[in-house]
């Protein structure tokens, strides 16, 4: 990982807000289980939380491609190949999840 500016930095507050909302959803699921809520209602909340996390992941991937990969591709060489490999591996992990 690089210590330079990352592609998501311009939207950092937006990402943090979305992640706080997901944290709240996770606490809500915890509370639902603690309160013996109906299984299907809990699963509905988990599905919403999963979708929210996937949307954050896809937005981060998009920022990475537009910023880190595009910059490396413009520079060329080994750095470009490394960034493309990283992006491909990240896509593979997202598809598997």
C-alpha cells in the first residue's frame, strides 16, 4: 500500500457516513437477535447490510480504478502492471463474496 493520496480521499466523509450507517445496521441486527425477532426480519436486515457493504466496496473499487490504476497506467512500467494485478485480485475477492 502506498502512503500517497488514495482515490477515495475526495469522498472520505461520504464513505465514513455510509460505514457509520452500516455499523448502525449491525447493531440493529444484534438487537433484533437479542430481542428474539422473527428470523425473516433479521435476514432482511442482514441482506440490506450486505448490499450496503457491497456498494461501498464497488465505489472504492471504482475510485481505485479511476485514480490509482489510471495514474499508474499513465506512468507505465512495473507499477502499472502491479496496480492492474491488485485491481484484478480485488475484483476476484468481491466476486467470490
